[in-house]
C-alpha cells in the first residue's frame, strides 16, 4: 500500500496537467481536472500491478527456499583459477543425519572352546579351540538416516548402517525403509531388529550368538534361547513389521522370511545335516505396556511354513525339523527416568522354545546402578532325539551335547563404565567379565561339568 500512495503523490505533484498553464494554449479548468484524474487512475493501476509483482516474487522465493537447500563445503585446498567453490546440494525432501561409533575390544579368555552358543568375539571367522585366547577385535559403524515429516503427522524415512570390521570386511547392521503417522502407526521393511524381548542392560562381554537371525544354534553346545529367532537381521531374508501405539500400549507384528536352515551353524541339528526345501516365515507378535518407570512385554514367535527344512532318515522318509514355537516375557524397571545418577535399572527376562525333538527354557536378571552392571542367566536344554552315530565323526572332546539328555547352563556377567575419557563426553571405556559353566545329565553316560571365563576392555567412541 505504501508503494501505491507514493506513486499517487508523485503523479499529483508532477502531473503535466497542473503545470500546463501557458500563455499560448489556454485550457479550460474542467479539462485540466479531467486530464489529472486520468493520469491518477493510470498511476494507481501501475502501482497495483507493481504491488502484485512484488507479492508474487516473495512467494516464489519462499517456495524455492523450502524445496531446496545448499550446503557450502569449505576446502582446505586453494581454489583453482576459474573454478567455482564446491557445493553439496540436498534434495530438500526432509532431514539427513550422519553419525557413527567406534567399538574395539581387547579380549582374554580361559579357553576358546565353546560350552554354549555364547560368542566371545566379534569376529565371525573365529573357530572354537582348546587353548587360551587373546585377541583384538571390533568394528566402525557409519550411520545415514533420512526422514521427512509432514504437518499432519505423517512421516517416511530410511536408515542405513554399514560396518567396517577389523578383518578388512564390510558388513551391515540396518538397511530399512519406514513410514507411518506420529504416535499412531508405523510400517518398516528391510533388514533390522524387532522388539528386544531379552535385554541385557549394559552388556559388554556376554555376546550371545543371536544378535542376528543366523548361527544361533551350534550343534553340540548349549543353546541360550532369547526370543531372537524371528527378530531379524538375517543374511538370507528380510523383515516386514507393522506397529501401533495407543496411549500406554504398544503392539507389533514382525514377519521374517529367510532360509530357515541358516539358524543352525553349518546347517547341523541333532547330529543331522539339514536340507532346505523352502523359506520359513516367522510371525512374531509383541504386546508391550509402559507407564512411568515400569514396562513389560509378552511375545510369541512361530514358523508357519511346514516342511521348510529337515533331513532324510537313513535315505528313508523325510523328517521335518522346521516346527519351532517360542514364547517370551520381559519386565523392566528404569529408575534413571526420575533419578539419572542414582536410579537403578533392572530387567527380568523369561523365554521358552518348543521345537522339533527339543525344548529350551531361559531366565535372566540384570541390574545397573552407578555405571556398574551385574547379571545372571540360566538356561535348560532338554534333547529328546540325537543322532550320536553321525555326530561322533565331527565332534571332539569340546562338544558337550552329543546325546539325549538334560543340560543346565549358568552364566554370570558384569561390566563397569568409565565415562568421559579425557573429558570427552563421546569417548567411554567399558570393562567386562563373564563366567559360564555347564552341567550335563545324560541319559547314557556319566554327568560332567566344565567352565569358561574371560575379560574384556572395550573402547567406545561416538561421532
């Protein structure tokens, strides 16, 4: 409006109609006023057009700023003559985050021969043996997350987390696409882990084989069942998950489709080599409730595909080994929500697996207080059928489960956090230790026991 008034004023002051009074061409006063009125109307129209153009230009600038953003990358090298400064241009379709962490371990263990499916090293290529073990292992994680949020609560995004390990190989944690509505529903598809039904708190050294959906079961050793068979991060399949949040309740249904025989290391189970006929499909529903410092969840996981894998008995009939159904319960108390320094965090976990020719029960409790964590895990394996004849050729003295019977596995684990190393809040050191022993009660043969123990120093750096 200010532009309009300025133009009208200029037109009024400098109008030729007001200055046209000359001695040679007399003009009637009415004609003068008519001419001035026409010029004022013309000036007002031009002011209106200019104001509309300014408004349209501002709108275009706002849209351009929303739809695209540029980040100037400063270079330490001088710019070559005639070259333009380097720019990183983002698409503008949401927020991008880059992050990562370094995790390296220095380990020592009494023996490397396995008692259970405990994996005491980050190296996937480590083989069991009978000697003491000293090694350094670890990896560097790089994370790339992207998300777009709308004003109505809808969102969509992705996450990719490649890993570079010390052996010189590249692996992958998560590769997931998700979409949904804030505080309502969500869909995830890709490679990821579903709800944790057996949290270990500040675990440092007790790394049970089972952080992924592969090689959970090592034939000949005790099985620590932790509700992870249908959780995800498989090397031979993917996940599809649907979840819903309603007040204090959380509902989740995860499905995992994969080669089911990869659950067993080297595809061996009860002394038989498994043959895969078709992929399994695990369904894993979870119902969780959270209120303040207390939370609890119940879950079930089941393979719904029959005859997915098995073996031929002495070149005879087909024996299905893919019938597996698990149940889990976890309860947690997080006192650090109200007292970050003095609060106690405690988890109580129970899991049960009813599988072909075998049942497994696991219970664990762990607590964290003032950066010190202590936990205990008990597992009971009942083997109803075992092909000892086939297994004797591949099993040595380190194999504890080689016949029908009951097996009890006990594990104590502890860790301590040293935070803010060199006054850096992103650099921590963890000290961890464990002791594990097995008690075997065989149907044929004598009872026997054996134990393992070890310690770890973990360097953890976030960036």
